[in-house]
C-alpha cells in the first residue's frame, strides 16, 4: 500500500526508531497542562451543547435539513468529548487521578460508554495489542488464515458477516454504544463487581438525564436530536478504531515473539488526517505514538512527531489509503500481513 504523497520511511530511519527506548524518550511529554486541558474541555463541551440546542430549535420549527447538518457537526464534538474521556481513562488529561476519573465518569453519561469498565478493557487492549495469543478484549475480532480455514461453513459465514462493512460500520456502532455498553456480559472476566457497578451507575445516570430531557422537551424531539448525533459519532469512532490497527502491513505476533514497542510502532497506524479532522479526532490518528506512551495528552502528540521526525512515516496511512483497509479481513501468518477474503481464495482455495 504505497503512498506517493510522501517518500517511504528509509530502512535507516526505521532502524533508528526501533533502537530508541521510547518509554524513556517520550516521558517528558507526559505531563498535562491543566489550563490547556480545561480549555480543551470548554472548547469541546460548550459548542456541543450549543449545537445540540440549535438542533432542537430546528426540529421544533420543522427544519429537519438544518437539524441533519447540525447533527454532523454535533457528532464531531461528541466524538471529541469521547476522546477526552479516553485520555482521562489513561490518566493523561489532568495531573491527578480524581480529576481524570470524575471527568471521565461525567462524560460517560454523554458518550453512553461506562467509564470504569471501558478504562479496564482499554488497558487490556494496550497491554496486548498485536498479540495473537491474547485477542478478545478491546479488539476488532481478527482471525488468522489458518483459523478461518479450520472453521465450519457456518463459522466462516458468521465471520464474513461480522467483517462485512454493513455490519462493522452500520449495525455495529449502534449495537456497541446503545446495547453492548449497557451490560458487560462476558466482557470482563475475573474482575469482580467493578464492571457491573460502573455500567449500572452509568445506565442509571443516562436514564435520569434522558427522563429529565424527555419531560422538558418531549421524547420525540429528544430522539430526533440526540440519536443522529450519537449514531454518527459512534460510526466514526468505530471507523477510527478499525483503521488504527486493521491495515495491510500491521503487526501480529505470538506471545513468545511479542514485543510492546514493536507492536506499538508497527501494529498501530499513523492515520495522517487533514488538519480539521485531526482536530475533531483529537490527534488519535497518531496512534503509534499513543501506544508507545498512552499517558501523553492528545494535545501534546504533535510535539512528539515534531521532535522525532523518524516516527512520521512509520505505519503511515492517508485518508485515501484507509478506505482500502475495509477489504482486509484475515491475518496471513506466512506473508505477515492482512489479506482479503478474495486473496485467501486465490492463495488457499477457500
């Protein structure tokens, strides 16, 4: 998947990047600026509330075209609020844990994502990303070619259905944010009651807020305003998580050969988005840097690429290239890359 807009990273640059102890090198970027964090929260939350209110006015007057436009903009700010919650979960947004946790819990009512449950699951994802022997929590389900070929006809059909774009980016986001996040059944094993307490407390708060809003403005206007915003933001969020790890030259390894730094550098993409999209996605496209050091606040990630240019082209994906990732579905252990069902048929006859 070559990129003609920028020269590929040279073997020398890549070797230099591999040789750096990134945990040590990136430690100085980990300190959040509380004033910057508060500013980021304000310039995200205030416009979101304003757009939500304007969308409500548009619905009340029957201007549904205006409400649709406002829903797209509102979804962008809701996505950004989720990214702030994400940073809180890593302890990266505020200096103290209490500030991170309670900000994250309040935002979880808006994002429909139980904070404490998601924080634990996401920590597992970071600790095992790219490890073939520890898949299943916080990942897009990915089979190897061998595993796929070893399935029954029904098993193959079920996996193909799961990986179909209409399911992955159509029904999937609705299922995840509206239903799966409401009950952590089988999602967190051996974690006691914490996931349930987090989920049920978030559910109760969501019900209370929805009840108050439905009483104040009516259930139909509430549905017409918030549901489109929620579903658009959820779909974009699922897409971002997908392309951050599901690209052709990604990295998977068995437990014996797995290495945290290598998995971060080569198993997480640098999704090089246009500036306005980088802002709305809170620099999450710099995902290889985020996986190298998850305690770096999102607003400091550009500093890392500025000071360490050898990271810019490693695992780089442009917006156009990312659309080609949809067809990639199976990890080919022999060729060490993701391939499509069509390629699997051509190579392995199934």
